[in-house]
C-alpha cells in the first residue's frame, strides 16, 4: 500500500498514482477494500491522516428518495461526496441516465442532512472505473462529468487535484511545470556543454558573430528539443526518437552526426517524395516542414562522442510534455551562458506577472463578454471577432508574453467552443478541427534583438500550440493536425527601436501591443542606446528611461492602426521628472490610461526558489475615452488590491486629475518660505575638519574661534561629527598668528588656482570663504538632498545659525516650527516620492519641483497651531532617546512607539491642513488630495 505523506509535488503525485493503480488492480469488494482505496488515493495527493481531518467515512445522512437514513461512503463537507460499489455492482438502471451509485449520491444531497455544506464534486467507482461530476458546472456542459478506467488514472492526475483541498489548484500545476522546465533546461545545458566544450556566447546579438560550431550547436538544440517534445507530447508514437537513438546509433556516438543528418532530411521531406527504400526507423517520422529542419541551416553537424550521446539519451528519458514553454524558454536561453549553466542560477519571469499585463489589457474584457454571451448568435459573433485580433510583443525575448497570451486565448476560445457546443449540439461539431479555431499562431508577432532568444521563441510557440491542441482534443475530442507545419508565429530578429514597426507588424484590424522592454535608466544606457532613445522621441530625453522609447514607437505605430498597448516598466517612469516628459505626449496623441499597476515587486523566479525583485509598474493605454479605468495597488509591494477609480488615473498612477507639476521659482503655497542650497566650500577638504583633525585645529586658539559645527547630509542623518572653518568675519592678522589657518588657506588657494573651472579660479583670491554662502542668520530647518526610499518620513532637523549647513543639504527658515511639522508629515513625503526625482531608488529633494509645487493651501490660525503643536510632539518623542540618530529613529522596523504615536497625531493635523476629509489616509488617498489641491491652486493662480 501507499505510504501517507504531505508531498504535493505533481510529479510525486503521478508516481504515487502509478503505484496505486498497481496496488488496486485486483480489488473488487466494497466492504473490504473501498475505504482503503479512497484513503490511499487521497494519500497519493499528499492528504495524510492529519490533512484528512474533516473527511468522514460512513457519514450518516438522510436519503430524499426513501426518507430513511443511510451512510455516505466518504464525505468531505463542502468539497466532495463518494459512493462506491463492488466490482460489477455499478450499473445504470433501465430507463435511467445515471448509475445507481450516482442516484444514491444525489439522494443524499437532496435529503437535507448535508445542506449546510453541499459537495462540489460527486465521485463514484467500482474499482475498475472512476467517475467524477463537477456539480458547479451546467448540466449541458460536456466537461461536467469525467469517466475513466482506473488504470488510466495516471494520465488524469490533474483532474483529481481537488482531493488536496488546496485553494489554488492551478498553482500546483504551474509549480510542476516550472520544476519540469528547470530540469529540462539543465539537461539542455548539459547537452550544449557537451556539444561546444563549455563555450560562453551569451552576449552575441547576431548569428553571424557566432563561431560556426556554437551556432550549429544552438540550432541543433532547437531541433533536438522539438524531437524530444514530439516523443512525449503525441506528435508521433511515444518514444519514436528515443528508440531511434538507441537502435540506430553506436554507443560511442561515432555515427550520430550521420544518422541525425539523415533524420533531419527525412523530417524536411514530404512523405510522397521520400525514397521508397527508406528504412522503417526513418519512415515512421512525419513530414514537419516550417523550415525547422531545412538542410542548409546547419553548416556542419558536430562530431559526437560517448559523453555527447549519453547526454542526449538522458535528455530523451525526461518527460518533455510536462514543460511550460514560457518558463522553459526563459531558461533555455541561458544555455549560452557558461556562468548560468555552472551556477544553476536560472531565472524566469513568473506567469502571474505576465498576466498582470495581459488580463486588464484584453483577457478580462473578453472573458466578461464570453460570460455574457448566452445565445448561439452572440457566441458566434464573438468567435468571429477572434479572427480580427493581433498580438505583438516588440521586445519578446524568448517569447514569454506571446506564449502566455496564445495559451490564454486558446483557453478562452476552448471555453467558447464548449459553450457553443451546448447550444448547437454535438452534430454540428463535424468540421475540420482547424476550421474551429479563430486563434492561430500567425496572429502573434514578436521582435527580438538577440537571435538566440528569437529562435527559441519560434520553437516555443509551436510547443504551446501543440499543448493547446492536446487540451482541445481532451475536452472536445477533436484537434487540428499541425504537421506538416504550415502556420507559425511571426518572430522577427530585429532591433525594435531602429526598425519601422509598420514594416514588420500587422496593420490591424485590432492589435494589442505588450511586453517587458529593457529596464535601463539614463546612467545604465550605452551611447548607442541613448541615440536610439533620442531618435525615437525626437526631443530632449535627459529625464527619460530607455524603456520609454517603446512607448514612443507604439504611439507612432498606432497612428493608423486600431488597438491598445501596455508595457512593464521600472517604476521610475511614473515618478518625478519623467512623468511630465512622458505622459503629456501620450495624452496629446489621444490616449488615456486604461489600467495601472502601481509599484510592486516584479519577481523573477529561479531554480533555487530564490526571487529577484525589481520595483516595477505596468501601464496600459487606450484611445477609448469611455473605457473603465482600473488601478491596482500593492500595500506591501506584493499583495494586489484593485482600488476604485473616482477621478481618473494620471501619469503618477494616482486616482487624481491629470496634472503634472512644473518647475517653479517660488513656493506655490502661501504658508511656505523659500528653501536655499547649503553652503559649498569647494576646498579640497582644507576648510572642513574631520574628527581625527579636530583636536589639532582646536588646540590652535586663533583657529579655534572660527571652528563651527558642519552639517552635510551624512552628518544630519547619521549624527556624525564634522566641523568647518567659517571665516566670513576673518581678521587678516589671524592668518599670520595661526599656523593652522595659514596652512589650510594656502591649500585652498592652490586647489582653486589649479582648477579647470574659471569660476573656481576666481575664488582663489578669497581662499578663506566658501564659494557659495547661503547660511541662514536665524534658526532653520536642514533638509538632506536625498532621502532613503525605505524610511517612512523625511529626515529633517532644526538647527541654530551657528551650525553651518553644507551643499548636500537645503535650508529654510522656520520661526515657529510650522515648516518642520509639514516636512515631517506623511503628506510631504508622499509628494516628495511622487513628483521628485531619484538617485537610484532614493528620492531626491528639489526646491523647484518638490518644495515650490507643494500644494499646501492657506490655513487658519487654529489649524496652524495644531500643526505646530503636533510637530513639537515629534521633536519631543525624538528627545526621549537623544542618543539616536535620525537614521536610527526612522529605521522602518524599529521606530519607537512614542515616535510612531507622535507622527500619527502630526499626520492627522497636516492632513487636515491639506483639506483631507478621511480619518484614515494611505499613500494613494494622499496623492488624490495633493493633486486635487495642486489643480485647484494652479487654476486659482492663473
């Protein structure tokens, strides 16, 4: 019998089910074997004695047909009910449409005893067969009931996953496919290593740049992949290619090149044109076509040895039908990288993230329309529309987005065909299966700059097509025959930014463009990429990321084409200076945001289960001005919530007016004083005093009287000591009397005199002064030039005028504490992070863009007093732990409860000052308030 356990790996389930079938092949007695039959079957799915709690054997219940009480064989309330019969006792009574066991199950369901937890599934069995009925499906749905022979159970493992009682059954399937894809990619990596002697060519963009051996080996891998997939996925009798290798080739691999060359020629030759004397081991392979096995593609077949043949045979032993083409494609392209092969650090994009783009762009809308179509004409009209749709990924890589889009559209079409079948009856389903399909590979187009991922995408699209066909056959009993290949996806090896999209992409009728173009900020782009960005936009692009070139190209492409588009981007395109440079151009071209995913972690899964995180957004665009806008928020950057859009979505992905704050020379708010840059020494360190120099300087009594505490951003945030020589009132005689001053001022003069900048050389005449002096003469607030992305509040502090603020900070006067309170509020940091620029991921303060645009309206005396008091409370909470720096005070995971409480009080006061009406405000709500105020104040000022 089967050992019980909690393993939920789908592969392990298959292995257990295979053993289960053997164990129960001779079982016949309901009385002696039925309970163990179902216990062991549940154990195959990881449902052990602990997880089986709640499963009731011999559950007493009333029967509606007799009015008497009986015993349900097995019941999991709310999930499934099982009725079992001995071998030969499961019969369908004369004149009935269902078996006696199913009649009995229905009688228990209708009896009322289990009405509070009715099952979704009803299972019946007599050991030799198993039937499962999904009661949630309509009675005329052909997929409502599945009946199989018990010995077929290993082929239907996924159909019984509900036994696990897991909420997300699809996740089990996805994980299994991902695990299989990882193993498959490693096998291909081993094979590539054997073929190329461990070459490393991952940076090649052009096949003409590859050495001949590597190029030939790469093309050979795609052919071998196709053959191994065909062995397991039903393209021809199972293991045909595997047997060919074992029967036709020598164990030392000496004849492999010749045998494979002949096989490829056969695969590229129609059956009616093959030599009549062809050996049966070749003849059993069908004609493939599609240029996959064209004889002139591989210039020279590599010579095989024992290791190479063994690697291929091992790969054939794997079940290639289990792979996810989307996951495998991502991993397969890494075989060109020696580092990736050796480290096992394969990464792939999760389908969950791909669907975040595809669902709100078109899948959700089509699903709703299918659900609403309830008549034959409505279903046929929608199905006819499928012919009009085209799908484009202009940065397709190995085809992930196209693969998932194709699979989802085929699933949608299959559901439509099932629904249509119930309306017109089985007799109408007699057409050529190919004629049933209005979703076809040639509707999908990709552009990819690297030749190897492009080649993978071509092959992977055929694999997913065949998987969809198998699902269609399993559900409807018919499927198109794709061999020979006469239809394929259009994958172009091309640079999307230098090619005219109109020449390569479809001209309609309806096109959806989507994808995940490269995430490169301005500093990460090469000179060539900067030129491509500039050429795309034909305007200054200093603030634009490389990815925005795809937005511009999409706008140009859609000038005469109907459709919509959406791209995954780094979140910087919806923050700070990029927003007013990007979104007004999109708006002016007639587009509006259809949906937006606010900042979340774009997760790349890996074979080691580690995850690579990138902060991303997804923005979709439509020209339909009446389309419902959808906005998705992530409170912890992971958990998705769809929020109600009331005002519209702007370029910052806020539910707010489409306004884009522009640089201002003075504050928009009547309540705020101007900010100034701190003072800049430009001194090569001679005017600044480090901790290890302090004792020596202060020991000079003349120099000591000019020593002042100096605050740069590091000193402000981390409370690090530093000083400077502040000599705006220098007595010249003091220089003669002080060796320290003389030495340091000579150093400043020398440095400035030798500067390449003329303005700096001018200041060599005044070596005792900072070149920029902006020190306030009254108490002031010091603001660092950059804030940490992870801290919840701005790290600002109040200082007396004898503390000198350096040029890595800004200053503003604050006579009563009001400005400190505003700067310390959530409302300010939300505005900063929304409209301000960034240094990497850290917000960068700007007086023109952030401070001067902060839309704080005029406040009453009472509101002002409340804000000032709340700000004093924050200072008091800090003062309870004076030894802590601002960095320590605002460590996100370790803020003191007193400081948290003080900021909560401050936020309520400042929120009220901005006109917020809610008691509880999150980032999105504050953005709405801020943009509303900004729009009002700009309108009033103009």
